[in-house]
C-alpha cells in the first residue's frame, strides 16, 4: 500500500506495476544477452519481447498458491509468452531479478531526492541573501549569546543541504549495482557476460562479487544517508519551531487562509509542518537501523532482510521526498519578523555585548581573568537589579579606570557583528 504522504512521482516508482515492470525488463535484457551468446534463438527472443506482459492482480492470485512472488510472476508472463517462456529466467535465481530491479528503483528514487534537495538549496540561497544583514541574537543553551544575522543562520542550512546533496549522490552510486550471478553467486548456470550486459543496459555496474544477493551494506549506507538528510531537515524544522515560540516570534512557518491551529483555541498558529518533519525524521533513523540489521545474513543468503526492505526502502524514500517538499514550502512562505529580532536583542539590556567588551579590556592590557571578573560582576547586576548593562559598567570603578567614557558607546555597535558576513557568504558559495 502506498502511504498517503507520498508524492506521485515517487509513489509510481514503488508501485507493484513498476516493480514487476523492472523485473520484466531485467528478464528480457538477460534473454537478449543469452541470445548474443547463441543460447536463445533470435526468433524465440522476438516472441519473448513482443508477447511478454504481466497482470498484477493475476500475479497476486497465483502467489496465493505458490507463496513465491517471483515464481508467480514467471508463471504469469509465461501465460502471455507461451512455449518461448522456457528461455526466460534461464540460469537465473530470484534475487538476480529482485535485487537488480530494486537497485534500479533505489537509483531512480535518489534522482528525485536530488532534485528536491537542489530546489531546497536554491530557496535557502534566496532567503539567505535577502536576510544577509538582518540582525538577530544568537543563542547558546537557549540563552542569548552574541548577535548574528538571520541570513547567516540560513546560509548554514544552505551549506548543510549542500552536504546532503553529496550524501545522496554517494548513496545513489553505492546502490547503482546489479547482480546476475545465479545461485550463491558463482555463475554456475549463467555467463558473467549476461550480468555485464544487463547492468550496462540498466545504468548499473556489475557487483565485483556477490552471493545469491547483493550485499546489504550497500542498502544500509543508502538508508543511513537518507536518515542523515532527514536529521538535517529536523534540525532546520526545530530551529524554526523554537523561533516561532510566542515569547520569541522571530519567524513563523506559513499559515494558510482558512487554516486552523486548535480545535479549542482559535488564536493558535502552530508550527505543524515543522513538527511533522521532526517526527518523520525519527522514522528515517529507525529505518536506517533496520537496514543495518539486514547486513548480517546466514551464509550465502537468507530472506530475513526481504520483508523488512519491502517496508523501509519505499517508506524512507517516499518520506524524505515528502519532507523535502514540505521544507521547500516552508522556506518559500517563511514569515520573518526583523523588528521582533531587534526587540529580542534588547531584552537582555545589552548583555549580548559582553564578549566584545571583554576583548576590549584585554586589548588594554588587563589580565584575562581579572577582565572576565569585572565584566561578569557587571553582568550579574543586570540580572539581579534589572538595570541596563551600560549603566552597570558606568557604575563599576574598576571598569571605568581603564575605559574612557567616549569609548563605551562604540562597544555597543551592532555593526561590529556583521563585518565578516559577506566573507562567510562567499566561503559558503552564496
């Protein structure tokens, strides 16, 4: 069953219709290779290619008796092909067809995910450029730290999505492998040429060595790379969720006309899209763990991996496709409130400038530990007495001994924190 969150192109890849079509494509290519080797007469190959068809419902009906999907598939196409079907699947084992077909589908899924990532990257580029110098407070441990810019935050996401693109490229490469090597992988009943031919025509590389199956470290790596990209999306979503808190309200995800936030409280505008992404990222990580469990199989094969993969691989590729499209929608429609960002900087009454002032005291020859104690003492008065940091500094005799009154205003210049923004953007490639 195709999950309701899947998008049409990705859903089509994982449909039963496409799965069996990929299996049929592999079988026909194998027949072509065998014909090249003189093992199938050309006239029989023509019959196979012209008559080969399948019917999903018929396969399902046959499988109720055979309890073997590939045998049911072969029985069904034999009903269409007739006597020439004796040449189909000659020397092959089920996993030759299943694993090679699965690799093709995983490769096609990676292509869609790469398209999504590139679209998201461009949307982040646009937004990062727009808010390049939009000042906001940086936070560490959830507490105000030093000022930064919203553009820098988005540029960081842009850079990580770039790494995500490289990850999915690697995932695509690692899975773009097929095998047509027969039972236990020794080519006992099939020539290696058949594998080379099928893989080349399918856009795959032949595995260097296989057992009855392709080795599942490949699939585990593919699934892990998907999970890491999902974790990046969760990171972005979590940041927006935090910035959308009522007390913060520096950004909001899009809120559509007619959208409702709560059945009980009409005022609510909840970050539901971001929360959905955060939740689904957990599924991707769980699926990656299941893929790792599939690596260790008994001897040359068992099928404990098969039932797992029929769930986790379609689900993870469809989920990531969905999550990426959700994030693209969020970035495109993101509501940004620069005035709230400025107001929030002011909430700590100048404390965000403490690190800069510490450096200024060090430049004046004050030993670091002493300088730190002076600044911290003044900062604690801001918390305790609810006064402005500038006022606390003015009233500290140790501080005023080394600082000229006219210098103090310069220490509270927000422009100090944006002087290297353009250099960072250049490094990131925006």
